[in-house]
């Protein structure tokens, strides 16, 4: 933006400027950078996919965007939707910068916790069958290192023929080491080093959309491995 001011000059009063006439002086004023942002949708149930509309005005040259989604994740492309996995209130902030300017905007996303669908009337839970190789004695599997153990839930069934989802946690740390729907997931092998380990195997039935119909049914093993 350019603003001009005219300097009046009088030759008689300012001899040094005699003959120069009137001159113009230019003053350059940089425009202010501004940014506004909007979440679409701003509310919903987890997992919630949110698109963000970021409007930028007054940028001098190319600009970049740094995004903090408010759930301990970040990004640089506001055109990519972001999914909030769990319920809560999140403040998504956007910092827009050019070589000489910066601006910031923020918007709030409110996510409701996911709700489990009620099982259809009369729907019954699956019948689990837990096996291991080597066989467990009172839920304890013993052997020498390295000990290969096969956990098998493939003989499990569901009264209504619902699909079953199988979960394996080999070391009892609460994290899923293997999980899935197919026959390749109802059994799993794991090799244990010496020590005492806790292994947890679970299954549950799911509906057509993949939601659980009943709570997990689990069996926990103590795996004792000697050197």
C-alpha cells in the first residue's frame, strides 16, 4: 500500500530548494495479515472426522500453516481432515506465517464419547474355547527358553453366527499384539525368553457395522519360562 504526501516548497523562503519545484515522498505501509478458521463439523460423536476452513487475507507472498489439533497431534495442511478418536473438548489452533508476517486463529471442537450399541433383543454372547500348545495346567504354561507357545481360540462359536473378533496380548502390557476377524487371527504363535509372563487372549462378537455386541471374554495365562 502506497501513501503519497506533497511537500510544499517556496523558492524565496527556502533558497536551497530554489528551482527544484515540488517533490513527492512515498511511504510504504505493509498490509496486516489476518486469519480466520472454522471446524466442520464442530461437534459430533467419536471417532469424529473434522475438516477445517482457514481463510487468510493480507499475505505478502507465499505463506505456511502450522496446526495444533489440540489432541497432542499436529500438521501443516489444513485441507486434510483430522479425526478425533475420543471424547473431549479440543482447541485447534492455526499459525499462518509469511517471510515478514504472522497471524493466528483457533476454533473449538467438541467430541462426545462413542456409545456402544445395545445388542439385538435375544442376542447371546459367543461361547469361547481357549487352548494352548503346550497345554496349560491351571492356566500356567511352562517350558524352557526359547519357548514357542501357540494360543488358539478357533473352536469358539456364536449362537447367532455373529462374526467374532480375536485379540492377543502376549506379554500382558494391555496392548493388542495381534487382532482380527479371520481364521488367521483366532490363533497366534509367540516365542518367550526366560522369565514369567502374563498372556491374555480375548474374543467378542460384532454386528454388521463392526461394533461390539457383548463385552470381551478373556483368558489369562501365566507363562513360566526357565533358562
